[in-house]
C-alpha cells in the first residue's frame, strides 16, 4: 500500500534548513509545499527548488491550509513564538534545537501544542543517529552489565564560522551552550536513560572578538549513579574528526588539509557587516551558496565527536560506521548500514507521530529536560557550584529502533 506524504512547510531557510535539505528533498514521505523567510534571495531559491509557495513571514506560512507540518528553523529566540503560532493554526511541529532559550518558553510551547491537539517533535539532534540508538539498545539489553560512565568530546571550528551579531550573544541564544550542548546533552541523556540528577560545569569565553561561550566541560550525574563527562571546544584548533576516521559531522569524508579554513575565511571580514554579508552569501539562496552533494556513495552515519560508553563488562564506542565493542575477552565491530536518506530517523519519528498517532520520543517534555541541563551548565559555570535538576524525564519506553 502506498503511504501518504506529509505536507511540510519550512519556517526559516538558514543553515539548519540547508542541513536538512537533502532529507526533505529526497525522502519519499515528505512533500515540501511552502516556505517562509525574510530574505528575497532565499525565497527565490526555494521557489526554484520546490516549485512551492514562498512567503515573507511565518504567520502567512502557518495560515496556509496546504501545510500540515511546520518545520521551524528560525532564529533561536523565535522558536517559542513560531511554535505557538503554528499550533494555533492546527499544524504539527518539528522544531530545531535548541527548543527555546528559557524553561518558561519551553512550557509555553508544550501548553500551546497540548491545547491545539497537535504534536511537537524536537530535532534534529544527534540522539536520532543510528549508532547512538544502537548503543542505547546494547546498554538497555543488559548483556554487558550495568552502565557506569560515559565520556564524550568534540572539538570543531564552530565559533569561527560566519555569524550574525546575535549569534555571538549568549542572551540571544548564541554560543555553544545553546547551539552545540543540546546535541551533546541529548545523546548522553539518551544513552544514560534520561534522568540527570545534577550538573557541575565550567565554560570558556576566551576571544573578545567572539564574546560568547566557545567551550564547555561538564559532569552530569544521573539519578541511578551513572556519570557522564562532556567536553566541547569550538575554537578551531584541534579537530576531533581525526578520532572518527576523518568523517565529518554530516557523515561525509573530510579532508584534513582543510585545517584553518574557517579562521582564514573569517579574517577577510573586517567588520560585523562584512561578516553578516559573508554569512548571507553562503546561506541558502546566497551568492556563494552550494547545494549539498547529491552523491551519497561515500556517506555514513552522522556523529557528534568521539564517545566511550562504559558498562561493567564492556566499553562501547559509537562511530560513524557502527558500534565498536570492547568486552572482557575480545573486541569486535558491529557495522550499521547508513540510512538511504540522511536524517531519515527524524522523518520516521515525525511520520509515526503525525500519521500513526504514536507518542513521539523527542517530545516537548524531553526537549525541556535537555534545555534544563544546558541552562544548568551555564548557571553552574557562573555560580561555580553544582546545580540540582527538577524536570528530567526518562527515555521513552518502548524505544523503537530507527
């Protein structure tokens, strides 16, 4: 039997949308029917790519009766407003991380979709990735004994990619605590069972020209005693993809000879306006925009750095190609074929939720709990103390495979 397609409207055509573009373009269960962005060049590109309506504001998109689901990838500070707007119009929502910038906004979003009787999924985060799902299954299966510890690191050039001014302001959702920590925290909560008891963290804000957090290190202690350490640096020096067989976050091979490219390109932007124009030119519809490659022959799974998951009788290491298992007697590798369409796990959860009315795994309560941890990391670093948490939820049960 032929499955029907979800009629998707795009709210915001920035970098997050560009990363989801191969998914939306190629997935057989998605039909992109409309989009909204304030940039005329983005709307023109969208009309060419999808032969669909392109609106200048999100309100008009949400009012379009052809739209069934709104994908919200607008600026972080607008997520709450736009989710509530979509819900009022009876639209289901797929909203990018971070869910919102405050717990109050997260609660408002949950209340809005509840009143409207629609679904909300928080994604994309890397907890959707196949190797992370498989690692959780191995932990939950119990063959390797109790989970004890998780260690995760990621070093990137994040802070030196072209930015709008608000992206360098923590108060407006800039920096790595709002942009990158939701990935890390979601993955660790997913593998660790979800319920973090406390957070102790330190953050780095070391470049006066990029005045927001560019690094963090944190210890999460779960309610059952499991603890997890996570470290991230976006200062464009060491690249932890070197520990992942030079596979980039997107799941495609990376050339190590590209070292220093981000800082070099940014050096040509002498003013904030120069940097804004550079980002605009690279964004969807911009003068230097390049569509993601269509050839996926070299693609494997996406990832978020190097991770080791320690159980009583084995260490598990999710990788872009599968899961490495180091048990008491030997080591082995369990390969996982990549999805036919990148980030198809996101669409699978969205489709099952909207069409089959199954409760989503990455729902509002899950997203709020992740943001509680991220905000606690900021608070802990500022106040130099451990922060106890109050809004954590468990990994949904049963957890379906991707």
